[in-house]
C-alpha cells in the first residue's frame, strides 16, 4: 500500500464516520476528558435549538443557560463514567431553553485514542419525553380497562344473584342467566365507540336470537338515533326482559303471535330530545300482570325510571302486552 | 341547598342513600338493602343527582360508589360529612388517591363486587 492509498483510505473512513454521525437521528456529542465539547452532530444542534459556534469548545455544564449542569448528569460524568466504560439510558429530567421540560435518556461510551492515549467520551441523548408521556397514558388506559373489567364482573355477578332460583331446575336457571348475560354482551358489542351506540343496531342485536324462533317480528324506526353506551346497556337489558317474557308467556309463545317494535326520536315538553320505543305484542294469549313482581319486571321499571330517567307504561291487553318506553336521549 | 334541614324519609326503617352509576349493581344493592329491612333513597347515578336528593331528604347512612361516570364521588362525601351522615364506600377504584380524598378518611370500603353480608355489616358498623 503506498502513501496515496493510505491517505485515501483514511480520508474515506473519516468521511464515512462523519456521515454516519451526521445521519444519526439522536443527538450525539463528543467530550474531552474535562467534559468540553469536541464535536456534536446536527441532531444535537437541532434538538436543543443551538449552533455549532455556541457549542464547540464549551464545557458541557456551561452550554446554553447551564441546562446541562444537572446534579444527576454531573454524578453520571464524575462518578459513573470513570468506573465503567459505558452507561446506557441514564434518565435525566431538566428544563431546556426553547423546548421546555424534557426527559432525556443519556448513554455514554468512553474511548481512548489508540496512539495519543487521549480519552474522549461519546454521549448520545434521546428525548424520551413523548415516549414517557405515551407510557403514562397507556398506564392510565390499562388502569381504566382494569376497572371496567371489575365493574363488568360485578354486573355479571349481580345478574347471577338476581336470576330466580326458587322452584327451577338448574337447566332453567342456566338458560335464564345466559339469556341476560348474552343481552348484556350484545348491548356492549353495539357500543363500538366510546361515545355512542345506535338504537336501531341495538334493537336488532338484542332481538336477533328471537328472530329464528318467530317470523312475525317487525322493526320500524328512524335510523341513527345515538345512545350513550350506558343507555344502550339499560335498554338492551329491558328489551331482553320483554322478549324472554314474550317467548315464555306472550305473543312469541304461540305460532300466530306478532310483535311490532317501533321507535322514534321526538321532543319532550321542554323541547329536549326524547326517545320513544313501543313494543306491541298481538294475536297472543291474553296478557295479565304477574301476581308477584318478578325480577324481570322490576329490572324493566328500574332501568327505565332510575337509570334512563324515563317512563315505562306496561299495559296488559287481551291479545298481548303493550309497553311504551320514553326517556331523554 | 335550603336553609331548613332536610327531613328523614317517612317510616321507621333505617334509610340508606345509594349512590351508584351502574344500573345492574344499583338494582342489586337496592334489593339487598330492602331484603334486610332498609329503605333505599335513590339510587343516584351521578354526583348532582345525589346532592339533589340530599337537599330533599336526610338518610341515616349512605353507600357510595367511588367513581360516577368518570367523576370522583368526593363532593357527595363532603356533603355527607357536613351533615354528619355516616357512609361506607363500595368501589373498584383505589379512591383514596383522588384529589380531596382526605374527606373519605375513616370510611370503610366494602369493595366491588359487594357481598350482601359485608355490606350489611359495614352499614351497621357505620351506624353504631
């Protein structure tokens, strides 16, 4: 190898090294053994809104307005670095000019020059502020999800406790419980987004298991009436109670029976939007109020009056039950 | 809030204000309490609803969910404290970390899901 070749090689590897450093997306700074800046890459200048002139030759602690003069970082440089050749992701929080309070992860690598023995320190600095924020947000979300699961378990437990057991076979109990459980699941599934559920989709989802058992069920109503997920759950449970009752004792228990469900969005006396839903059974056996109020009837009343803040009018007619529900949207 | 203190609900039974936003749980707790001879006030599903009820009637004791549609139950607990009405908590949340949760100090949390025995025992302790 002649001198020209060696020179080219050295120049090329220098150019290569410089390009690598310059293309690094994370800020990188090279310090001498007194922690003065020997060099820094463009990402460093960009991230900390500073310039080459302000940076090179300055002690790290004096950069900018002294924002790098941080106890944790001084500890890292004075104590940790001399004892180990590298440090990975050392967390530093500080107030930086132009960019405000940030969380930085500092990694350091000590290098010795092979010939002169000069010791230099490479510091890479990753701005982890947003990542940390995202981690915190994720933790909150996971916590929220945990509470929702607990709540849902409590709801399921309440349904299991309140489903009638007296004088019933295990099989009947299971079917009654699962009917309510499925209605809950269907109502939740309709609430696809955090904010709302569609009334029409809810009615169809909850009534779907009954469609195969009876052909004479009709739906009539405006599309796209938005309900809160909470309202959807209550209304879903109400519809299920009406449906299961119709199947056992009402119009859906006989081949000729009919069920017409209609809904609309109207205005109450104060001009506030009000949901109206009518449930009309016909051609069925004569309906009569239950001798003792069962859990199903109680659930319908409670969900409508206490939770939905509306009214449920149940009218037991000669050829089937008619229920009119109204509640504020 | 009116200046006159709110009256007790009619009847001789011990009255319990139930504050709970989950419909099925509210109904379950109401039925538990009625089965044990209590009168239920509410259930209220929101902070405003609970405060409105307290303007009108004075319960003997209350059972509070920790979080009502995303709002901590703290203002209700504060009003109960000022009325010197004891209360127990039934919450899946770690409510003692909420802002202003010092007002909850000393109140028993029967957790969630709530068992009938635990709730009734806690109410009796709160009343004694």
